[in-house]
């Protein structure tokens, strides 16, 4: 008898099972629509997709790790429909040159296909048409790689440049809705102008996005928000609806207040009108968590419970996991 060289498995590898879920949509149709295989002889779109998913699921930190990891799998790649692992140079060329349009449409096609499986039951009690989360992350580069961006450090550190990735996420489905990439030095507030939000939706973000002019516009359009108040905010308390004393180790709402703030509106050209001062009425909720950390939240919704304001902001923390793997492309 000859030596048996074929590798056989009982059942399918986990990665192959995940890929079977992706294959439920018409990948070939999307490839043809976007012509994403044109000019690529060896590193086809499907191979590109499998390669990057392997890197994310395997927690690789660079293209070298991804390609070496695939090469180490040897004969097992046939389960993914791949003849061999791509060379690092070939994979990097594909990352640089292939259009993002195929991957963007594949993502939203998968979201629509599996929409009924993505809902988070803890959010169904919220009385909004949709709950959206905002956050940003910075992909850092030395300023000699990407000139003209970045901030001067306070100490003696080397000036960094880079890109800032802003993401809008659906809190119910935990999937991205909108992404915008800017230079690292661009103020977070400008991202808010890019959003098109429907009435009676709720948007949650951190204090870096505090933008009173935008808050006033949202309020007039019945778009609600929850954010944290900056420590240097100047305001006047108009009404105190609730007061509790702090108790160590107990999560609770400490104060629920109606406040007013003053701000300069903007002109049609996007410049501040320093000659005009307007007043904005908001709600301030002070909260202590079970680790005795203290937070001041701001919202323009006066109807929901104060505890719900804290719950909404806690949902925003889940956005961090979606930024994992952000350095894979940049380190290649």
C-alpha cells in the first residue's frame, strides 16, 4: 500500500464554518459588480477576504504574521478554497491597490442577511427609533511618514502624525453604520456635521464631541443624545429633580438637574458668530458606579429615567472591541 498523504478531518475547522456563513450571500455577484478581480492574477478578491479574516480571527498584528500563519497551515488551506498561502508582497499590493467598494458592500449585505440574529434584547426597552454610538481611534504614524498631521507633544516625545477613524455604530445590532477617516489633528466635533440622523433617534458619544451648536440643532429636530460633561463647562442650575448621597460600592444616580449653558451659534459658512450668545437647556445626570467612579452626563431628553441615561452611556463602551485589529494594515 502506498503512503496516504491526503489530510482528512472529522467535521470542518471552525474558520471554515465561519466562512460558510459569509458564503450565504452572493460573493461572486459582488465581485463581478465591482470588478474587483480585474488586474489581479494570483491574489483574487476571495483570497484577499479570507486572508484578512484569518488575520483578524487569529489576532495577528501584521501582514507578516498573517502570511506566515497561513503558510504554516499547509494542506489545510484547501478547506478554504485556497491553493497556497499568499506571499506577503502580493498581499500588501492587494491591500494598497484593490478598491474598498467590494468589502463595503459585502459588509452591509451580511448585516442585512443576518439582521434578525444581531439584535441585543437589553436595548429593546429603549423608546427610540434607533440607538447609535460614536467613538474614534487614532492610527499613529511618525510625522515624517505622513506629514502635516498630528499634535506637538507636551513633553520631549517625538511628534506623531496619523489618521483618526470615526465610527458610527448601531447599538442594537452592534454593527458599523458609517465611518469617516480624517487627519489625526482634526477636531472630533467636525465628525458630527457629517451625520444624517432621523427624528427620535438617540446618539451616544464621549465628551471629546461636545458641540453646543450641534446640540441645539439636534434638539430642534428631536434628535436626542447622551454624552459626558467637560470639567470646565460653565452652566447654571435651573431645577434639581433628584438628589441622593454617595454610598461606597453602590451604583446609583446622585443628582438629576435641569441646567442652561450659553454658546455662540455658527454662521452658514461654519464660522462662530462671536457677537451673538444663545442659551441651551439640557439635563445633567450625576452618577456613581459600583467602583465609586463619578460621572456627569448631559442629555437633551427630559423624559427617560436618569438610570437609563447612565445605561445608554455604558453601551458606548462596547464600541472599543470593534477597533481591534486597526493596526494590521498600517504595520504591513
